[in-house]
C-alpha cells in the first residue's frame, strides 16, 4: 500500500512540475508515508496554530462567504454551520475526531486531500464543498443536507428522511435558527 501511495505522490509531483507548480507532496525519500506524516505533524500543528491566530470571527466569515459564493450557497448558511459545529474555533476537535471550523471527519479530510484540517482556508474549502454536494444530492432541502452533514449520508439515505436522532434534530434546529438570525 505504501508503494502505491509513493507512486501516487510521484505522479502528482510529475503533473505539478508540468504546470510549474511547487509540490507540497513529498517526493519518494525512502521514508514511509507514516514517517513523513509523523515528522511533519508537530510542525504543521505549530504552523496552523500560528496561522489561525490571525483570523478573527469577521475574517473567518469573510473567507467563508467567498467559498460560499463560489459554490452558490448562502454565506449565512455556511456561517450558521460553522457557528454550530465549532463556534468559529479553527482548532476545534470533537470527541468523535471531527476537526476544524466545519468539523471535518478524518475520512472526509482524506477523501478531499486536505493536508491540514486546522488551516482556515483548507477546512472552509473542504467543508463548503461537502455542504454543496449534500445540498445538490438532496435537491437543496436544507434540513436533509444538514442531517447528512451531521449524521452522515447513509443515515439519511437509509431512512429516506431525516433520522430522528436527538443530536441530529437539535443540530438542524441550531443551524437553521442561526441561519434565520443572520440571513442576508
């Protein structure tokens, strides 16, 4: 599996080189993928903490609004999700392992190729793209999309409706209340 990852990284580096882009992906160095992650995790955490010190709530709302507009989502909805998920704390980590402003799960982080889930831009870009995907999947039904964001698509798809989990119904209410308070 590690050899396959190294081949993927090598291919990514080749493609980026063709476009003149600096590659953030480590080239094959003889180290395993886990070695590279371990050696950079402390450094990345320090960088992300330092980077995030410069972001106030208005800054985060502005950046979130830009990603929302790119994805044709109302900025007030994205801000309501952020407020409910993390209280605008870029370093938030849930007991279930969700990370950052939009509380992305490790599987989502991996799927999206996010290198630092605590980086404000990466987290917002990923979280907003997930939210848009869910809104499109559920025909822009905010309640179903929010249920899927909270409980997972499988829970919504399995029931064909919003699952009646206490946490999920409370989550939807909090997001929608926040959205209505700040709707543009």
